[in-house]
C-alpha cells in the first residue's frame, strides 16, 4: 500500500491511521530530509500498531532505517492499559549517548598544545570492535557494581567529581537496574570493555564553541564563544548488544502467550508489567548504567591528558542518552498517565523547570547534545515548554549511506588529508573505519537542527566545530 504524507506545516507531516495502526504517524522533518525515507516511514507505520501506544508513532528529522523501530523513532505506551515494551524501540547500543565537557580555556590558548593533546588521546582512548578499556575490573563483582551504580560507582572510586553526577541524566545511574537479568554472555562481553569508545560512529572530539545563539542559557550550561570543549559519543558496547539480542529472543517466544502479533518480528514485545517486560527493563537499566560509567571513565582519561599536555581543566556540561526506554508520567487526552517512552536515536528534551533537571540549570531547560559529522558541526540545544513527542528531539545527523557505500566513495587516506587541510587533527583506529564515517554518509546536521527547532521540539543554544577527532 502506498504511504501518504500529509503536510501539517513545513516541519510536521502526518500519516493517517490505516490497517492495524492504533495511532497516526507524526514525522518532524523538511521535504529535503525525507528524501529516500520510504523504508523508515514504513517502520513508523509498523510502530503505530504496538499494543497500548498513545499519541502517535513519532519520527525525528534525522530518521533513517533501523532494527524494528526507525532510528529517530519515539513511541510511548500506556503501562496501565496493556502497553508494551520493545527492545527494538531502544536498539542494540543501549544508552548510547553524548557527554560534553567544557575546558577552562579557549582555542587560542590550547592551539600550541593541540598536537600533544591529540597524540595523548590517541594512545589513551581504547577503541575498536574488540575488548580493551581504560578500567581493568577486578572481576565479576566489580562489574556488578557498575551495572547497579553507573557513573556514581566510577566517581566513588575516584574517577570523577560530584558535578559529573549532578549534570548527568538520572544523576549518573538509572534506578531499578537488575543485574540478575543480564546473561553470562553479556557479562563476558562487558567485562573487558569498560572505558572504551567502540567503533562505527562513536568518537571523542575536541571542539571549539563557534557560535552562541543564547548567551544567558549558554553561560548557565557553562559555555562561552571560542571555548574549547570535548564531546564523547559512545554507549554500552558488547554488553548492551547482547542484552538486546537475548531479550528480543525471549519476547519473540513469549508474544503468543499475550495474544500479541506484530507486523515485523524485530518489534518483538511484551506488556511492560509482564515478567519478560520487567526483566528487559531491569537488564536495560543495567546496560544504561554501564554506558554512563563508560563515558565517565573516558572523561577521566581525557581530563588526565588535557591536564598533562595543556594544564587545562574540563568540567561536565551534561550527559544524556539517546537510546533508552523510560517510565515517565505525561498528560495524554487530558489525563496524567504512566507511560513507557521509547526513544531510539532520539534525545529526551525536558522543558524549563522540570523537576528532574539539575537545580542550577532548571530554569533554562535540559541541555540536548547533538553530534554532527567529522568536518561539520555539533550543536547544543535546550528543551522547550510544550515540546512534542513526550519532550523528545533529534540525536544527530542521521545516515544516508551504508558504511559499505561510504567506504566506496572516498579512501580513508584521502579523507584524513582533506580533514587535516581543514585544520582538523584526525586520529583514527583504521583508515577503512574513517572512510565509513565520511561526512557525505550523513544528512546535513544543520538542517536536522533547523527542522527540530522549527517543529517546536527544542531551541538552539550553541554551535561547536571540530579541532580534532579520535575515531573508533
């Protein structure tokens, strides 16, 4: 059946319910950003069939095809009305997210030391698909404490400071983590990867604040023009991937018992309050804590390099995930409801004065961190009153090429030379991996941010440009 998009305004499109859809599809984007989006829009339709879904099946401007849900998909289900949780609505890299650190110096002061900083980061930051991390755990017991305590445990062990917790989503650890629901294979994969970037689109980038659009909000977040920053983008590594794999299989086997059918087995799900649903949410929270600890340890390693090479201090601006399902209370049809909000490749964007925001920035709205592509820009946004899609927004640029296609368009050596001619120091794990992440493989992140702001999902605070990048 041909899919019809109804334009409601320049940045909002509607897919009317059809067939088994329980709610409409709502897509926040521009016409240009929706080119070649047909497969991912069909996934928006499929998500709209999930039991208990409320509001709409939403898609952010960086939408592209994913496992079950589109990447850039948001869906909330009513827990008390048989609403389901689906691992496909979180993805394999559970709690993949972004952390932004701000330096106490600007580009001019750092520039003479930048080569030493980049060489130090190249040596200190473990990356790639296999094992290796900055923290060598003493054994399974210490892994258990990470799964339960996240960044809090890392900070307790001397790998950070109190601000690292107050400026982190959930205070550094997701509640209700249940390590008993994490399989032995997942634990095995996670044991040797604590404090590592991983591969693919994960990175650590040294940046400069190029533009400030709202000086008052930026100052509250800790940002000023020309300031040096460090952005870290990574997740829960092999542990999160294995948890998703394990629980998709378990839910696929269990759906018949609950009378659930889905148009795509990658949307395997069970009621939130079922044994399988609770088991997944407990394991997912454990993986999220692993992801928070992972970024915390990478921050700690980065701080040491900056202090040694440039006598520069780094303070946390914010840390937020963009692959997570969370139990939140929202108003739906005039009533407050307990919802399971899936955000896959989408970032929570709570409005000003939300009680879960840190006190020192509560009046300004939640910081939202949007990584761009090598050689372009990244953005700091803020949540706004009345934000749609259960206070969610975009998470990045969004792929338009497969990694294989990207690697065929440019050689890694050629891309590295091009970036360095543009003044960006590049430290890749491999030239092939660098080529797979060429900027041409992604949408225009500025257009994604413009559409997100135009749709009323957030507002722009600052634009950051790269000075150096460490790639997985």
